[in-house]
C-alpha cells in the first residue's frame, strides 16, 4: 500500500503491509540497529504522523533477523561522560514513543540489549524469535539503563529479576524472557513478523477510540494508585461513543461492526 507520508528516512523503513497497520523496521543492520539520535528521531517522526492518521490503528515495530536493536549508539557518547541521555532531541524522541496513543506490537529477533531492550519495554505487546536475547549490559561500562529501564523493568518482571539483569548485565534468552513476562510469545525467528502482523490486524479491526482508551487505562496502572486508577477506569467507561453504539448494534444484528473512531 502507498506510504508516501512515511517515506524519506535514512535509518528506518515504514510500510503498510495491510489495511490500518503500519510496520516500522529499524534499518541500520551494520550497526545492529543501534539507537542513534537520528534513528530515534525518525521513529518519533513516523509515530507523530501515524498518531494523526485515521487510516492507521496499530503499529508493528521490528528490526532484522540478527538484531531488534543492540542498544544505544556508543559512538555518540562523548569522552567526558554520558550527557547523550540528557540530550533534548533524544529525550523528545523517547517521550514521543512512550506517549504514542495507538497500540504497538514488537517483533523481536536477535539482540534486544540496553536501549533496544528499553525500546521493547515501551511496546504494548512483544513477541520474539527463539534467537532473541534480552539484556541491560550497561553496568559493564560503569553505567546503568538510562532510557527508563531501571523503572519499567521491575514494574514488568519484579524487583529481583530486574536487579539480576541490571546488576549482572547478563542476557536472558527467549524462553526465559517469556517466563518472566517480558514477551508474550516465542516463535521460530522467521515467523515473528508474520505473527506480529496477524496480531496487529486483529487489533486494527476494533474501534480506534476504544483501543486508545484501553491502552491508556492499562498504562495508568503503572503510575497511579489502584483506587485512583479504578475510579478513572469507571469514568472512561461512562463516556458514550458512536463506536460503542455501533458495536452493540452490530452484536445484536449479528454483523461486522463499522467503526469510525467517534
């Protein structure tokens, strides 16, 4: 499908393999898809466009067969410290990914290390190939995760497991990542993108406004007390939308709903 609005990027490829689904492929294979400032800015740029595109309801984010992303681009680290993590443009790009309102499905093969692991943590559903390796090896260069890993990882897999990954710098394989809750499915590496697209296509059939509200509700559970989150959940459920009316009508009439995002 035509994707003129998403062309002209150096380090990513943006394609629309099916209706309402946009695939973003990290494309720095020689650098194992290291997350340079330019690459992150390109991902953020595409997400900004996709966020306003009514024809896109779900994103698939992937790398190549050898690496989802091996992490931050060490070549961008200056000799006098690690101010790259405080770079305004870089922070803006990460914030754009973090706050993206539509569902993101990650298909991970090979390395997901450091910033690559942290990028996967920002995705809503993560599936991986059997060759996937997840890790936070920053401790080995006298650092620690600087793109949210120290906060998101323990929330996702628990303190003890997060401490093990962060303090030892050891990698974990696909099966253990699935057991720990980092990923939801493990597949042969040649099937991950196909499966991610299947999941995304299923999601894209649903009401875009309901999808965005459901995602926001779930993510709210990581940042707000339970009582407050439950109250906000009930308030959001009280919002009446045309899509909700259409969903009820389609169920009663035994037909496929036609959602418009209103």
